[in-house]
């Protein structure tokens, strides 16, 4: 497994996104503890699901535009298999 050096801006963006997710999950936890209506909880869970997918897409976009391109330029064609496996996981 290779290490990836992310820019400070990307690290901040990802960290902020994760902080928002944690806040959303804490909110859902409180809703459950307060016996809130199931529909309201499910709506919030849907929002978390979309937010996680957005975070994954941000990381995938960075991966393709940095790691994958670098590997292709260096002659590593095995990166295509890696990408196919990643896309299969997102289906």
C-alpha cells in the first residue's frame, strides 16, 4: 500500500467533510434517543448516505487525477485493474 501526500487544502476539505458527517451522525443518534419519528430519522440517514458518497467521489476524483495519472506516466498499466476494482466496489 502506497502513501499519498495530499495537499493541505484537500486535507482540510476532507477533514471538514468528515466533521460534518460526524455531526450528522450525532444528530441521528440524538433523534433515536429522543424517539423521533422514523421518517425523520430515515431522511437524515439518506442525507448521510449522500454525503458519504460525495466524500468518496472527492477522494476518487483526486486519486484519478494524481495517483492514477502518475502510475500511467511511469508505465504502470496495472492501475487499470485497480480502477476497475474500485468502480466495482461503488456499484
